[in-house]
């Protein structure tokens, strides 16, 4: 049994130390993901706290099914979007989010000035995508999640994740030089 599984089992049994260990293990991941939606660090921290409060409150009914990372990302995303909506006091949809992230490349593939130029070009291209397209690119190529996991986190049908990914890549191909897009994909799949 993995240590992660034992932490989740401990949480379900009401072990506070397991909750603390899960918080320590996932806090940085959730914080980084939340910062992709908003620059309001207090809001992101509030959403993390709310996520772990909910974990504790509903610990007896949680069924992560061995996909703990996915379960927490989905729960956190829902909490964060709810808080953003409450703070904005408006109807919030996924299209309203400002999802963004920094692009990095393996320094072994590209060096020096070329690296900076490539990073700028990819960043500019990603900024031209919709927020949902950026989010799906992030999950697929930067987090390595499956289409099924992405569908669950983003509240989409699996087939829709394939379509959205294809549209995002087609848009990137139109914006970027083909070899640049290929380099981007290859460097994030390794």
C-alpha cells in the first residue's frame, strides 16, 4: 500500500495527522494551479483551506478511487471558481477565467538566447488561446493528465476534451511556426 493511500485511509478514519500530511503534500500544487486563475493569493489560499475543510467534513463519503491528485484538483477548482464568483458577485463561467501559466523548455534541447525567444513566442501564442484552451493544454502537456482526468476536473465529456485539445493545438499551429509547435509538444511530453 502506498503512503499516499495510507494517508487517505487515515483521513477517512478521522486521523488529523493524515489530513495535515495531505495538506503539506498538496498545498504547493494547488497553490500553483490556483495562481493560474487569479493573482489574488488570499483567494487561492482561502480556496485551499476550503478544500481541506470539505475533505475533513466529507471524509466518510470520499471516493477518490486511487486518483488522489485528480480528486483534489477537481475539488480545489470547484472551490476556487465558487469563491471567485462570490467575490465578483456575478455569474461566473469558465469563459470568465484568466487561466495562464509560464512556459518552460528543457534546457538540454534549447540553450541561451534561443530559449528566451522560444519561450516568448510560445507564451504569446498561448495568450491568444481561450482560457479553457490554455487550461486543457496545461493539464495535458504540463501535468500529463489523461483525457478522462481532464474531463472530470473541467466538468466536460471525455470526447469534448479531445475536441478542445485538437482545437487548441490547431489554433497554436495557426499562430506558431509548425516546427516551433512540434518542439513545444515534444519538450513537454518527455
